[in-house]
C-alpha cells in the first residue's frame, strides 16, 4: 500500500506549487473512504489533473492510475511505474489493464479513472473524443469497491495561475444494480457517475 520513494519526492516537491501557487481549494474530503480500495473518477482537463486530485489525500492515501501504453518507453516507463501508473491500450478492450485495476482495488489501492478517456480541448476535435466510458464503473462493480466521483477545476488555466479546486462526492449508489449483467450495470452506474461529476463541477 505504500508509495514509491519517487512518489514521495514528487508529492513533496509539488505541494508548495499546488497548495500555495495555485491556491488549491478542497471540498468534500469527508466523502473519501478512510480504508480499503476504491475507484476515484473525475473529469479530465489537463495532464496535471492527478496532482490536485491526489494532493489532498497524501500521505494517507496515494493514487494508482492508467497511463496510455504509448508512454511506456525507456526510461519513462520506470518513472511511470514508480509514480503509480500501469499501462492501458486506449481504444481497445484492454482486459489485462481492467484486471490489474480490479486487483489493485481489492488490495486496498485507490485507482484513478478519467471516464471521458482523454483531456478536454475546446475547439479541437481529437482522435479520441471526450465521452464517458464505462471502465471506471466496471472496475468498481467487479472489485466490489466504492465508486467515488470528483470534479477538478482550474487545470485548464495553469499558465494563468488560476485557482485550483477539487470537489469529492459521496460514493455512487449502485446497490440496486446487483443481479444485472456487468454491461448493463456498468452503463447505468456510468450515467449516475457522470451526472454527479457534472453536479460537482458546477457546485458553488
């Protein structure tokens, strides 16, 4: 359950920037499970998103996250592994990545997912369009762990030193989905998840 030395170094080095430089504001931290694994799912504005998302939870909890397989070349792969990442082949049904995430959750880790699948870019059509994928819900349902929504604001305006804000929501209620097949349950859970992320993103 312990992060690597590199994770500690990066967290401590970036803490002044995130907390003071970008004046990180945190809401709903009480919704984060104190023990056990869970899936933490958030909107995705920037490659910097994991830092404000994970900083309020450090050092008690640390994040594990999927990184696109294209990034796994030496020596970057060593750094990614040390930072808590594991590879996923985007656009494919990467069964191995899903299985890894499920196992990590069952072991008590916090697995971060961005259901939109890619960063939002205004006015630019990307190969991988920002739309909700069911992977986060599927992992939580298969692992039997909470699905926790979160919203990140300000990371799309880093160069302006905009204020950062993170809102953590209560775990999504999926108790009524027991007995459904995994595909239907994941679809319904994802709809609830995205609705809650949107609500958090626009909360006052």
